[in-house]
C-alpha cells in the first residue's frame, strides 16, 4: 500500500485519524519516509545519552531520533552490563515496543564490567522467556570508548530497511499510533474521577450545614450552668459582706443611730447591689463573646430592684422581760443604795436621812439598768430586722441574676438558630451548585468515553481493512471497556 492509500479506507476512519493524528497524516500525504525514526529506551543511568551521541557522531543523517515511541519505526533498547535486566527494564520494554515494531538491543559499559558476557547471555534467556518475538534477538555489546557503536548503527539501519519493505507498514503504523492515542486518552478519562474536589467540598459543606449549632448549643448550656454557679456565689458573697457591715455598725450604734439605721442599710445594699449588677453584666458579656454571637445578648437590660423594705423595722414590743428588768433594776438599786449609805447608818442622827437617799439611789440604778436593757434589746431587734431584710435582698438579687441569665440564654439561643438557618440556606445553595456541576462533569466524561469508543471502532475497522487487503488473517480487535 503506498502512502496515498489512506484515502482508500472508510471515510469515517480517515476523519478519525485526521483528528487524532494530523502530523502522521501530513507525513503520509507528503510522501515523507519515516522508516529511520528511532526511539532510545532503557533504565536510568544505562548510558542512553552516551550511546545516542555516539550514533549521531557516526552519521548524523542516518537516523532520526524521536521522543515518542509511537512515532518510532525502530526501538533501541539500552541495557546495563552491571547486572542482568530486571523488572524495570521489562516494564520499559512493554511500554515502548509495539508488536509490529522491531527492537534492537545494546549492552553498554562492557569495558567497565568484566562479566558482561555472562550478563548478556542471561539477558537473552530472560528476553526469550518474556516474549517469543525476542527469542532470537541479538544483544550488541558497546564499550564506553565507543567500540561497538558501528554494529548498533548497522543493526538499526537494517531493521529500518526491513520494516520499510512492508508496503502496508506506513498506513498501518499510523492507524496503530492513532489507536494507541485513543486508548490512552480513554484510559485517562476512565481512571480520572471527575469532580473529586467538588465531592469533598460537598461532604464538608453538609457536615457544617447547621453552622455548628449542636456544638454551640451544648456549649451554651455548659456556660449557662457555670454562669449560674458564679452569679449565685457572687450574690451570696455580697450579702455576707452587707450582713457583716450591718452587724458591726449595729453593735456600735446609739439610740439615735438605731432609729435611722434602715436608711443606712439601704445605702449599704445599694453599694453591694451595684457590684452584683456589674458582675451579672460582665458575666453575660463573657457568655455571648465566648459563643461568638453578634450583638449584645443582654440588650434588654433591666435595672437592679430596690430590695430593702422601705418602712424599716416595726416598733419593738415591750413584754415580760422589760417588766422583769424594772423589778430587777429596782431591787438592785435598793441594794446598791443601802450599800452606799451603810456608813451613814453608823451615825444615829443620820439614820433617818439614809432612807430617802437609799430610795433615790435605787431609783437611779433601776432607771439606768432598764434603759441599758432596752438599748440592748433595741439593737437585737434591729439586728434581727437587718438579717431578715438581707434574706429578702438575697432572694431579690438571685431572682434578678437568674432572670437576666435566662433572658440572655433565650436571646443567644435565638441568635444561634437564626445564624444556623442562614448557614443552612447558603450550604443548600452551594450543594445544589456542586451537584449541578457534578452532573455536567459526569455527562461530559460519558460523552468523551462514547466518542473514544466510536473513534476506536472506526480505527479498528480501518486496521481490519488494511490487514484484509494485505492477505493477513483477521485478528481479534481489542475493544475499549467503558
């Protein structure tokens, strides 16, 4: 088949080859001879570059070195004399050597390794076991000094001439190159997972759909309980401080001070109440900031109520103890008076005068004792009233702190739920976009695979036509599994 016979193939095959392999089609149409194209292959550090440089030095125009094994008519497989070939060399050979492409083997560094002959024989045995087509292959020894390069060049030119004698090779090679391009592209499309990043983003978005509402609500409950404990402790501490101040002042208060002490206790309570109010406000601000809620959760702040009874204590009821105090005071006064005037009774003229003096002294002592007892009782009465009043104050402060805390918890919960709804809406919108993009990518991938399947079928049909005209038996064409 001559170079213009590509047009004798089905139009569908010609169109596919023109789209996939335009350079090869151009070479066929121009009549260029690709028979001397060589691809140099081999493991790393095997001396490929040195051997290629030596071949170019012998005759720069004899061979055309190509970078793609698909474009090569002959493959030069370079082996290292340091050790027999292994899995790496066989893998390279499987990739670059097509079934219809001849392979020339060269063994480099024979002047460095004395046991290169044994390595060469071992390589021939391994190649024969690997593939039947390599059973009679000759391995050309090449030294670092350049000896043996001429034999390699002659073997490459001979293999290229033998390959060119086959009139069907040019068109069939182009078809095989095109087929390999299609299979490689289809394998890449099939192995790739379209939208892997999008799927990962969708999973992350769905995991964060509620905006961390569950974690934030759990954190809110813990923070509220902690704030409750701290605020109750602060209230108890301020009430104890107010009670200590009140007891100390009452114990030192006179009658006039006791009469106006309710106003003084109200002042003490207001001072301590300011500390309670400040502690509640600071704790609630800390609560909202730790939960990342925008805006103040205590915006509807209410003032601390006046918790002291405005009327003060009721008048003290004078009971049996006061009467007993008068009786005991009179008795004690008389006894004290008799003790004081007893020296005067020794004088008979003054004996009568001791009676009124004893009565006077007894009355004064009874009055003082009764007054002192009343003052002590009044202090106890005011102290008891202050204790009861502070119990009332503590109750009102606790109610105030818990009310503010409950209101803050409600507002923070509402804020968390509102932010969660907004976040869920954004996530749902993004997930819908991701799913639409994934459907588009999958559809495009399926379309690419279907196109590769159609093009591969067209190329396989062209190969069957070429082989039928050349009198070859029909080969079972490999299909692309999609």
